[in-house]
């Protein structure tokens, strides 16, 4: 868990096109992320 107000740890995930995307790719930009369990999505 990350405490509110703390920086997120570095990570890399696959996007909807199976391309690796890292948090550092968005450095200096505002970013909103949503994480859902796969069982609750159409994906």
C-alpha cells in the first residue's frame, strides 16, 4: 500500500495494446490511474 500523499513506486504495466508503459513515461505530467480487478471488467 502507498500512503496518501506519497509518491507511487516505479512500475511498468502493459497497456490496452500490449505495449509496456512505465510510470516514468509520464514524469512531469498529471496522471490519473484506475486499477480494477480483471473479474470486474470486460477485458
